[in-house]
C-alpha cells in the first residue's frame, strides 16, 4: 500500500538533499552515537544543552525542510543518543499532506519493511477515540532497523497540522516482544 500511495505524488522541490539527510537519520543512527558523531553528520550542529533528568542533554536544530520551518531534537543520556526527531508545523492541510507524502516517498527509497497505519478519529493519551472529534486524522509509517525503531506521522487536528518523524533505541525488552 505504501508504494501505491507514494507513487501518486510528485516533487515540487528540485533539491531534497537536506530532507534526505534528516530523514535518513531515523534509521541510520543506531543509538551508540555521541554528540561528536552527530556534529560530523550535521553542518553547523549547535552544542548540547542540559535537559530534564540527570546526565541528559539535548541538541535543537532549526532548519527549513520541504520549504517550511522545521525543528529537530536529539536527546542524549550520558552523551549517548537515546532518541531524536523532527517536526514541521504546516500552515494548511495541503502543505501537511504534501510534506507527509514527500517524506514517505524519500523514506520508502531508503529502507525496506515499512508499515502504514491510519486512524480516524484517534484518541488522546491512549484513550478510545471513537467518541472524540470526527475531524482528526493520524497517519503513521513505522519500521525497525537494527537498533532503531522509527516512525513518520501526519497529524491533522483542529488547531494544528503537523508532520513529524523520529526514532528511539530498541531495548532488549522491546526486542523480546
């Protein structure tokens, strides 16, 4: 199904180098990386700043992706990457939909074995969404690659339209399932 969905979109951006780089991090980074490794991958990578919890730091990246403002967050514990992700707040449904399809197309070219899911409506805080607002959509593409569990999502809510992607380390407990 993902291939069919991805085949109907066309690119309006001539150069997608930054988009390809940042999307590839969700499956390339394998949670053995340190800040220095991230700095080697990302031009002008800012230094880490303290984050909540003991020995936690984060790196915030602000850039343009798919022609829109994007923010990335890379979380470290004791200088080892534990999770990361990017988000884009889109001004219109059409923009959010286009960014999601383009990101999915790029991700589909990079990895095998991605899974597509959708729900309408979706619940908040793991609640059943069947009696909730009927104008909310959540589309999700997910996968695993070695030590990384990753996802790409399109979130259409009344007050916000966003596309986001990220990954986290797969622990030995998660692998056993």
